[in-house]
C-alpha cells in the first residue's frame, strides 16, 4: 500500500488499488454541533443539552453522527486529491458509527482505494475507498466505503 502523493485533482487513471491518503486533523467544536443542529433540525438533547447528556451512557454531549461524516468528507476534499476532477459522490456503503465523537475531539480521515472501474460513457471511472474516521486517541469512530465518479485524463 502506498500513500497517495498529495496532488491537486487526480484523474481516474492515477488511482491504484492500495493507494491511501491521511488527512489533516480537525477539532469538533461546540459551534460545529450547534450549527449542525440548526442546519439539520436535529436538536436532540444528547447533542445540545449538557445537563441532560450528563445522565446518558456517554456522560457528556455527543456530536451528531452525520456531522462527523460531513466533517470527514470536508477533510478528504481539503487534501485536494479530487479537486476539480470529482464528477459525483455516488455512494456511501455500510457506514458504521463505532464510537462517539465528543465536543473537543480531533478527527482525521484515512482513505484507501479498494476498487477502480472505468466508466467511459460518463467521462471517467468509479473509485471506491475504504474510509476510517479516527480520533486523537487513534480510535476509529466511524468507517465504511465511499464511491466517487472521477474524470478521466482524456
């Protein structure tokens, strides 16, 4: 397995099964949780009520699972490897929320190419990734697969 050279806008032909990328980290803040609650309409007490959350299994507020997934997508995009070459995000496969993400946790993403499939009629090919969202303690908090349609060079 080789670490992808961070290159802006990789084309379909430049992805090889086994290639991987690790993103920079991002700390999940209280502002992130409140803004996501407002955007999504999910004001569940486990996310926004510190007193309520103290009495739960986790003993504190937990970031929305979909906030973690959204932040992971942003982290992947920030690396630049699909900048200007991704045509569409086609699939999220069997996504698992394994551990909570707490306010103050710093997450990063590890993505490894698991499959490439040319789709010439769409001007590129399908690239599938095994994706892990990892916290500051090295624990995988979310994982699954992402499939993207990426432009060809031609």
